[in-house]
């Protein structure tokens, strides 16, 4: 007996945003979310009227949420060229594409009289791990927790000072959380990676507002409707984008974008069950790793904000910075 197609199920109208823009989605597709499955199959108003109202969600976010429900993927937006003196209007949703000539020049081998002389053969050095340490040939791979690899845990001793047990800040690559499922690279993520590898502007020349907003809002929406796979995907893609930005340059659109991301993250998420929310963990760790560059009127506005969520960010940030300082002090006194 063939499995029934989701396209044979009842169609629901979803009204989104203040303008009540309409989307039509099959009930079986909505059922990929446990909460939405209850709405479309239970004795609820939505089930009877075959209509769901999402006035508080962004239209673009819902569009990508529905795209993921049908395809298990969503198109990654691209950064746009920043407008001098402010953020981009983001009229071009897909971002600028390098020309065929640009790509050919980028991929062509260097030629000319200025090419450096070939270097003498040297002994290959081991690749550094996520913490910047180079492992020797006989050194065992760490099996410790994310926040503190085994090879950094000192042996128990009466003379060991408490500060030597302080954990260093992880890199973004090392961040993880319990239950996070590692996802294989998907087609649309590969397209974004390809664009990132060939785009001709520096990170400080780009506006990341739409990129940050898309992944962060999808993360929050996935948390709200208990869609773990989408939550993992949005988190991992946002982490990948943050890794490409490098160190923020004061005065760039990136600083403004980061301030907006921080504000949204801490307003829309909360720590549950004593565990730090993964999106908060990601944003705070990035900020702590680059806190000396986090300068500008947007950051000052966050500092002076009376909002309790903004204050929660600075409490978390201070904790991260203090953690790193104690670790460095302990390392210097060894």
C-alpha cells in the first residue's frame, strides 16, 4: 500500500504580518512541527476555520519557514554592499554576484616577474586545533567537554591553585550544545559558501543585517514551534556567517548589524532549565572573542539601554571576558 501524499491533505491559509499576507500550506506539511500538528488536528479554532494567523512574524521569515517545511532546506540570503554612513536597504535579496571575468581572475594562477621565489622544503607542521594549539604526533586527541579539553586540565594536586582550572573561551568552531545534530552540507548552503569564497569586498564593506535576521528569526521560530532540525540548521548557518566576518571594524555596518543581532537574540530567547540558550551562547562568545573591537554608538546604546534583556547580554559578556582573563592570568603564572 502506497504512503499517502502530503499534497492530498487539507490546505490551510496562513495570514502573516500586519498586512495579513496569505500563504497556503498542506496540513501534513505543517505537522512536521509538533505544535502545529496539534493546531491542525485538534479541536482548535485554527482546525475548524482552516486558517492560522501569525501577525507577529516577519513575512520573509515565514516564507523561509514554509520553504524548509516542504524541502528541509531554505535559501541563504547574501550580505549586500554597505551604504556609506548606514545600513544597506537590502533591495537585492540575493546580493551581488561576481562577474565571470572576476571569478576567472580569482581562480587563475599568479603569473609575472613579481612571483616570490619557491621556499625550501621544510618539515610540515601539525594543523592547529580549534583552540589554536598544535598537537604533536604522539599527543592524544582530546575527549573532554567542549569548554575544556582534557589536555588543559591539570592533574589533581594540593599545590594546584583554583585559577588554573579556569576554562578558556572556545572558538566558534568549538561551540556546541547537547542535542545539536551535525547536518551535512546542503545545496543552498553550498551556494552561499561559493559566493563567500569569491565575493570581492571585505567583511567591513558589507551589510549583514538580512543574513543575521533570517537565521536568528528562523532559529526563534523553530524554537517556538519545536522544530529541532530547523533550529540546528539556522544556528549552524549563523555560526558559519559569523566566522566569515572576522574581527569587526569600528564604524562599519557590521557593528550595527551585530548590535541588532544581540538585541534581538536576548529579547527573543531565554535560558531554560539552567542551560544557556545556544543562540545566546553563540552571540555572546563571538562578542567576547572580539570585545575590544565592539565599539560604536550602537554598542553604546546597548550599554545604556534600560532593557532587562540587553542587561542580560552584558552580564553574560562580562562573565565570558572574566573567564578568559582568569585563564590567561593562570596560564602566565605557571
